[in-house]
């Protein structure tokens, strides 16, 4: 069984998908699998996933003809369907530097045996965003905090605001991730989905460690749905009614590099 599972949702992001899969193939650490979930995508993402998987069995394409009604349900079904889930999981990976997984393997070996979350560092690029907003987010996201245990994890995020709730900037024990998503709602969340996901995950986590000296995550703040600009009442109503579908191609916003 591979050490890492990389969960890659694909919807209307064929432009980025090929580079994502290639970056995994270029890894110096080879003991991984990638679950590519093509969610009723109107572009050729399914063709790309199928083609790459035919040449490399570490890629597992999960092709959905119909769009899932909720992104949380999307990941939940992947985790429940794939019984051979590995020891550690990454979510929504786009591209990575060649030794990213190798560095994470070393971080696991250097950590206590009960670690189930490893938070790593990020590089941030603001797209038409205020500099102070970018600097504040970067400072919080790369803060080197002491290990947190049990309720300290959720407290440090939502009560003390010491750490972020970004689900993409962490490596998880696959058992933790699987159990957490099994307890999540199936309802569609228009906004704040990552905060909700981390709320559930952190309420179950036992031991989180911080390796923010490992800059493995690249975040483009202001690209896609992520921004600090106000939205109109009309747009909010539209999203609340579920008429505007969440787009998993937001993985283009972030990348391991």
C-alpha cells in the first residue's frame, strides 16, 4: 500500500490538470497514488485523466458523468469508495517541486508516532489584493507554533486564531480524514467550505505538528472565488439558492511546487 494518497478533484480545469499529474510523475519519492475525480466536467479533463492512468497505474481515475451536488459529498464518496486508502493523504494538489513528497516523508519520520496532521508552509501571491491582507495571511499561515493536542487544535484555530483553517496546507492521517468526512454534512455550502471541513477535522484530530519551514504550498489569493471584496446581494441570493455551482477548479488557486 502506498504511503501517500493525493486526492485531485477535476472540474473544468483541464488547463491545469496535465501539469498537476506530470508533477506527481516527476516526484523523487515514488510510493504514492493519485485519485483523480472528474466531476461531470464539460472539458476534456476525463480524457486527460484516463490517458495518464493508462500509462501509469498509480493514477486512479474516478469519472463522474453527472456533477455532484455538493463538493463535500464529492470527497466523502471518494474516501468511502476507495477502501485501500493509504497512510497519509493530501487534498487538491496541482503541481509540486520534485522532492515535495520526499520532504513530507522525512517530516513524518521525524515526528511523534501519534501525529495525524502535519501543517506545512506556503508562499503567497496576491492577485489585485491589498498588501496588508497578503502579509497578514502569510504571517499567520507560516507561524511556527508548538504542537497542539486534542481540543487545543480546534481552539487555536477558531478561538485564538493562531493558525489558519486551510485544508490544503496540511498532510493528514488517512484514517482521520476518512472518519472526518464521514461525519460531515452532505449539504452544499456556498462559502466557507474549507473552514467547515477543518472544523470537523480538527475536532477529531489528536496531534498536530507544524513544519512551516517546509514551503510546499503556493497560494494565489484573489484568483477564483477567493477574495476579500464584498459581493452583491443578488450574487449572495443566487449562491444561497444553489444556482451557482461551486467549481472544484479552484485547485488552480493553490499548488505544491
